[in-house]
């Protein structure tokens, strides 16, 4: 009986440290393998590179649109752009011009 009590005391005293170690292992596993863990950094850097490329393309497109808006300013319209837009909307061409349809 005395040995059973010693065994029970030993197991009882080892239970909390074992639980703490298991909990620590779970947190460490999550820190390494989780969605924001160490192994996810490679994916983050790859996605960041893709986003930088996409941002550069969008800024280029934004600059083109801003330039077109600037050329259409009512106070000083670019005559070539105004003529191009008027011809496109009215369907007016000179007899010697060839119209290529846009797709």
C-alpha cells in the first residue's frame, strides 16, 4: 500500500509539468507550422513580390488615366485628343482614312 501511495504521489507530481511541457510543445508547433509561423514566411515573401508587381502595374495604369484626364481638362483641352474622341463618338472619318475596329 505504501508503494501505491508513493506511485500515486509521483504520478500526481509529474502530471502538471507534463501538461505544461505538452502545452509548450503545442505553442511551439503552432509557431513553426501555423498559418503565421516560421514556415509561412516564404509564402509571405512570395506573395509580397506578387503584390509589388501588381502595384507597379496599377500605378502605371493610374498614371495613364491621370494623363488622359489632364488632357481633357475643360480649360485647355488637347486638340488632338478632342478630335480623336469626337471622331470615335460620331463615327466621322475622312475619305482617305481606314478605320480599324477595336476588340
